[in-house]
C-alpha cells in the first residue's frame, strides 16, 4: 500500500507506514513475504508493537451484499516488539507470514472464488494507541490436489457458486482432522441432471501437506493422497462418495 499517516492522535507529525507484499499470490503451506517501512514524524517515539495480520473475510456479511470487510478474522500474525523510531528517520523490516495448510482459498482452477477474500493488515502501536492499517488484498490459490478436486467436481457437473469462512466447532460425529479453528465452506450447485434444482453441495476441503479431505455437506470425508493424484481416478471416487449420500 502507499505510505499512509498512522495514529492521527499524535498529530500531523505522526509516523507513516508502507507495507509492500512481495508475493501477493501464494498457496497454502508457503510463506508470504512483506517489507514494512516506517518513517518517523516530528519527534522520537517508541513503537510498542509493529504487527502484520493475515486476515480473511469471515461468515458475517454486510446486509446489502456489498464487498466490505464485514468481519475480518485473523488467521496468523507476525511482527516486532518495541523499538525506537527517530524523528524523520526510516526503519525497514522484512516480515514473513506462514500461510497455513488450511488457509481459505480465494482462487481455484485459475479463477476467482466468489466470497473468498484474504489480505494483509498492518498494525502499529505507540503510546497505548493502536492503529490498524488498510487491507492489502492477496490471492490464495489452490494446491494442485485441491485444483484436481475442483476439476473433478466440475467434470461431474457441479458448478462453483461461492465460499465463506466459518469459525467454531464441527459436529462431533465428523472425522475432524482439522488443526485450525476455522474452515472454508465452498458451495457448488448440483448438476442439472441430478434433478435437485438449485440445491447446493456444501463442500469443505481440509488440506494437509500430504492429502486433502473433502467433506460433502455435513457427511464424512473422502481422503485423497497428494502423491496419488489422478483426475480420472479421483473423479470416479468422488462420484461414488457423493452418490453414497445423495443417490441418483
């Protein structure tokens, strides 16, 4: 983002901050690298905290359906402790954020997922005043295994609708291999041949380094090992798994 003035309570000579996301397109399991430059104002100040947050747009939405960040949820954060920012001086730090394997996606099969949003937000704390900066949006692309499963669903006639991030606990009856306290629900319209109108399959992809679990709706998952990635094989297995809960 461009340089912006932080902490207006400190007056016109307040520090300013610029955060540059070096690789704004990432996949789960990778690192997001950012360079943060803080410029001093008219007096020396002690910065109590400089923090970057990787956030996603969670379930709550604006009533009018707008794209505002109605409820940003912090997935991971990293930053620095206290340091002195001299008047008129410049301090630059390079900060890395670890993108978790279960990171909600914004893109799959090269296209944007409606409802999927992720961003980096900068927080600066001086004199017990905290200023959270603007949202610097990034792209989180699917892992190859996730892309293959999206393609398998498309080949079966499912049409991607939208996705949303939810926070909380799943029903105890599910085989829950999640690590994160959140999940992304991705909605697909059933194939027209299924005779279900605009009925949606609420799929949850739980990614790990070596596999992906795909929960069809609120049912038990099918597990797909990344080392055994085969579109035709996975399509057939996914078709059988979904039909075991929705015949026809």
